[in-house]
């Protein structure tokens, strides 16, 4: 297993969004209601396109699949 870290690109946005979605849902279980989780995905969490554009958002990829992200 080799994980590489690189700056995110606009093309990564769909994969980042999907990863954020899974992460929020799993980490919120037992702490928040389904309604609260769904609302947070719309209003709080999401891809920050400005950080991607300015090169300060990164992805961790394993075998070409994004497995982590942050900025």
C-alpha cells in the first residue's frame, strides 16, 4: 500500500465530495440525528473550491483512489 499526497485539482472535486459525504455520515452516527446529518452536508461540509484553486487543498490517494483530503 502506497499513499501519495498531492495538491487537489478541480477534477478531484466529485471524489472529494463523495469522501466528505461518507466521512460525515459515519463520524456523526450516534451523535446526531439523520436530519441533522443531512442538513450539515448541505450547509456546513463540502468541497472548498477556493482552497483547491489556490493550491492549499490536498488529497491522499492510494492506487489512484482518493482516500483522504484536507486543506
